[in-house]
C-alpha cells in the first residue's frame, strides 16, 4: 500500500510508495506518471481479472490514483491492494461494475465458494474535529482516549457500510483500511501513533456484528497504531489478529479479521483459510 503527501502546488507532488516493503520517493509533474510498482500491480490485476467489468474498474482506479484528493487515492489503493492479496492466497477476483445501486467492490471465489468484499478507506478530514463525539466528550484538560475515539469511528463506519450490503445471500466481508489512526486527513502534519486496545476494538465490533447478521466478517487494517499490552491470555474465538514489528514500515502494523458469530452466511472453512494466509 502507498501513502501520499500532496504539496501546495500542482507542479510537484511527492508520492511515498509502500509496496512489498519498499519505499520510493517519486516526483509528479503536470503529467503524473505512476511509479513502476503501481504499473506492475496494475498489469498483474489485468492478467488475473480478464473480464470486461474488471478492466473498466481498474482503469477508473488508476485514474483515481492520480487525483490530488487524499481520500480518493487511499480508497483506490486499498481496493487494488486487497484484490492483489486475495489473488496471492489463491482466490479468483472480479471487480464489480460501479452503479447507482450500492454494491460490494469485489466478487471472489475460493474453489466453488463465492463471497463478496466491500473495501473502504477511513481517512478523516484535513481539519481537527471540533465537535465532541457522543459519549466521549471531555471536560477541561482531560482529553478523551484517542484509541477509544478510533474504535467509536470504526463502529460508525461499519454501521454505515452494512446498510448497502444487506441484500447479499453469499458471505460478505467488509474491509476497512485505516492509514492514519488520527483520521486527520492529508493536511494534518502532527502525527503520533495511537495506542489502541485491540481486544476492546475486537469485542466492540463483535457485539455490533451480532445485530448485523448479513455481514460475515470485518477485516481491519491499521498502519500507525501502537497495540496496548495484553495482560490476560484469553482471546475471542472469532477474532484473528496479526501484529508486525513497528519498524516494518512497508506493512500495516496490525490486521484483524473479526468474524460475525451470528452471521446468516458465515465464511466457509476454505474462505477462512484464505483470510488467515492474507493476514
């Protein structure tokens, strides 16, 4: 996955490319050119996803990678990255056509088992949020826990996205990519890793999912969090967590797959195995 740092002028944009653990700085001029890593990934997806719908969608995603809007870029990056990873673990992937009706982004098959994936990136806004979040308002100098704020916003996004996925009869996975846990957008300079209680996030998401039976699982990718130490060895049976060393800048810090224990159509064993390898 890549991160972008847009400048104030159109003539020069520094693009930080994070693919396969390598970071490379590339300059964009008036005629943006995608770096080699993106072109290789695009070519691989074209080879593996040969249907017309996928080719049209890939062309639009490439166009969005060249936009100056941070949210548009991160959303396109998240979709292409997840599709590539699913292909690497053996899934057949089709990019679904865009339409006015709200649908998932990817149709995937592992053998004969079909499932759908909706991909979204949480990027926030350029300016800090001024209005307090319900239930997390602070008084005086007692600032609310930034990890708790992140969990609150993740739950809100899951509720929002779940509405457009209610009509599927096959398993549906919602993938949330969070490149900046502060959710302050591209224009926010001060960045600090957010200390996050992964068990609290997993538990809160599990409780929410029990009321959203059409969602089979939620995949959460976090880049710049600092997991809080776990005091007890107990863990939720429906949650798979993979943490990487904080010095591995080319990879997300944490990935969580949270399966819905009340799902009407849970992931099959082969689908679960594919996501385990993806983590």
